[in-house]
C-alpha cells in the first residue's frame, strides 16, 4: 500500500470517529426527513391520482400473491401425507390438480399485477421528474439575483441532474423495494404464526441479529448520503467555474493549483461515497449467511419438535409434521429475503430523500419580491413608437391614471449595501432628465454598476428613493420597469440560436426587418453580412465562434431592437478595439438619441459628449457636471482625463 493510500485510509478512519451526523434511525425520525417524504408522496398522488392508486392496489395484490404459495404447498403436503398412509394415489390426483390450478391462478394474477404497476410506475417516475424540473426552472427564473450571487452555477445545475436522478431512483425502485420488504416481513410473520407460534418466536428471536445488522450498517450508510449529494453539487460547481475561466487558468499556469483544489474536493466526495457503498456492499452477504444460520436453527428445532411430539400452538390448529415444518422453512427463507429487500430499499430512499430535500430547498426559496402595481402599456407595432408608451397607475375608483413614459429618472439620497454593515452607495443623488446622457466614472468598486443594478431593481435600496417619471420604482411591477430599460453589459450573453434570433431576443415581436435595422444601427450588420449564412448563422457556446467585439455589437443590437425609452450601457464598448469603437460610436449616438441614457465607461473619451458626468469615489458623488465644466475645475475628473490618476 502506498503512503498516499494509507494516508487516505487513516484520514477516513479519523473522519468516521469524528463524524456525528445522524444515523438511520435518527434520519428517519428527523422531522425534515418525514416532511420531505410525505411531501413527495403527496405530490405523486396529486399529479397522478388514478395511476398512483392503481399502482398501490396492484402492488398490494402482487405482495399477497407472493405470500400464498406457501399455504398451497402446505395443503398439497397434507394431501400427499394422507395419501402416503392410504396409498390411494388416484384419489389424490383431483385435490393436487385443484391446488396446482389455484396456485397457478394466484401466481398469474400476481404476475399480471406486477406487470401493470411496473409499467405505470415508469410514467409516475419520469412524469414526476419532469414536473420537478419544470417547477425548479420556473422557480429559478423568479429568484432574485442575490440567490445566484451566493450559489455556484454548478451546484444549481446539480439540482437538475443528480438530485432529480436520486428522486427518480427513490420513486422507481426505492419506495416499492422498501415497502415490499415491510409488507413482506409483516405478511410472512402472519403466515408463520398460522403454522406455528413456537417456531415463529424462535424465528423472530433469531431475526434480531438480522435487524441489528441492518440497523448498524444502515446507520453508517445514512449519514453519508445527504453529504454526498451536497458534495456532488460542490464538485460540479467547481468544474463549471473552472471550465468558464479555463483560458485564465492556462494564462496564469494555475493548472497544478487547480488540480490540487479539485483533488481535495473530489477526495471528500470519494470518502462519503465509498463509505456508503462499502457499508451497503457488506449487507447482502451478511444477510445471506445469517439467513442460512437461522434456516439451520429452524430446521433443527422443527425436526426435534416432530421427533419428540411437542404439541404445536398455531392458528391453523395443525400439529408438528412435515406438512408444517417444510412450508415454515420456506417462510424462513422468505423472511430473510424480505428483510434484505427492506434493507435494499433503504439505500435509494435515503439517497432519494437527500436529493428531494435539496430540490425542495431550491423550490422553497423566496421568489423575488414584487409588490408594485404600476404597469407599462407598451406597443411594438409599426404605427406606434416608444413615445406612445404609458404608465398605468391603478386608482381606488377603478379609473386608472395614465402617465406618458418620458424617461425622467431621479435618485435622491440613495443608500445601499450588499451587506447591511458595508454600504456601497452613500447618499447618491442624480437627476437624469428625459433624453439626457448621464455618465458615471470612477475607480473599480466606486459603485457605478451598483447604480444600474438598483435601477433594474435587482436589489432594493435601504433608504432614499429612485423615481421614474415621478413614480417610485418600488411601486412599479418589476417586469414593466425592466421592459422600459435597455441594458448592454460588459459580459455578453448569447444563446445557441441564429444571429437573427439572438437580436430578436430583445423584442420577441420584432420583425426580421426590425432586427436587421437594429444591427445596422449598432454596426453589427457589417460583419454579419460577410458570414456564410448571414443572419441565419448559428451562434455556438455563448458566441465562441465570434470575436469579443462582434459579440458586444450583437448585444448592442439586441438592446436597440427593444427600443426602450431608457438605455443603460455598462462598459458597453470596453471589449471593442479602438477601430471598432470608432465605427460603432456613430451608431451608438443614434441609438441614444431621444433616450435617457446611463453610461459607465473606463474610456473617458466615450463620455465627453455626456450631458452630465458623475464622478464616484467610495460610494459618493464627488464631482458632477459636463466634460468642459469638470475640466475647468482641475479636480479629480481632470486628473483622470489627463492621466494623472488611473481609473483602476
């Protein structure tokens, strides 16, 4: 054994000693476990009430059918025993044939029921998984941006893959296997009491060893499953993060460091997965051998009772004989098998409920709060433009008030922090009149992008107010507010679709001509027309087949086709080279005409023509004015513009 392997094993043993997470009994008694189990069962019956009922009925019939052959065997043995004494085998032919037909009929019924519920169960399993994915996706779209800021994308993706797959196993095999064991154990014990109370008590006394084994190994397995599901999410989140930044990793030659970090995370996943699998791997052979020992004990006791003519106590009223002991021995094997089925069902149930709990954690997250009631009445037809857009303000007398959308935005003493004790903006006040171009400049972390996040209500301010056409944006429905704002970010997001459809994403009602006009306005038309398939060219992997500048131009075109009254450009030209910037600047100026525009830029040359320039520093506006006014002050903006200070 290598020193590394030995170190891993030693570390694992140490972890086992220190791990105090709940075992099997504690996990099942855990209120969260019970709540999740009941919730998913209720969901199944809600989604498929008829199918779930049919599965339950046919499953119960199948379980009963599997228990009855022992009774028929006992009857057959009684006929054979009586015929053995009389020697009239011809007379035994009728009863034996009847018993055989009855047995075949019962087994055939059980097989048919098993086929029915197994086929319906496929629909239940896949249908529930489909519903859960749809619900999670719908919920994810309604979650606030802060949720995604605090969770890795890979961990979120793990909900859709590993956790839903665990749920699928839970429904498809775990529930039936577990309850098959439970009902099988109960039914088998009842049949045992029918044959012999004494042998049943001996069987149950011996079976304590089996239950103790299942409890011990099951407890050691249960503690790892929730940790395993969580660790899978962590590993997938790490992989997603590294894949998205792989070029950066390679540029800085961080491969060895990243490999070490991944090894640590993967090793932790290895520990919890191996420990669970190791415990469950020991269980089947342990049950098999213990079952053989109990079988021998029952055989010895049964034969001894027959030999010494021990009186039998039973529901059937039968004494100890071959016709009693042989079926009972079969019941002994059946009981061991049912306990084994119960133990096998614990595995997917614990793993499934662990996945279900993570799924419900996502589904129970509070959606983005939206108490606004002011809506936007916008039109995108050929005979109207954004000047006909209106805000609809509901009134108590049901005669709503309509206010034209002008793009007048005013921030008054805005205070905000992503953490309550760490304010990012400290009393910011800005008034952007309709059609004005307002620029924010300042060092990284000064709060420029935060202002744009607040305008979209990705976050709500702590104090102060933000008014849009004299309406507090808190009173506006978020979707209406965001429809009136066009936004071009530094980091572009393109989708696996055609160039034309990516532009149309800004306005689903836009015609092909509208999209092409928007591309011409942004300057994207020049390079799109030279593509092999023009606007029908497919975009791959978030635009990896285009340059960064081309992706940014398409993003600008997407905002242009939405034709909103207010435009936000957050470092919109930062990824475009100087030549491309000059080509697009005229189109950008046309885009901003008649619109209130907020611009965040490191290149101060792009904001020279702004109507108002705000210089931010540590969350405060320290200077405000036009380019010429600020230059004449010879203060911070002047030093930034002349290169005395660096924005970074």
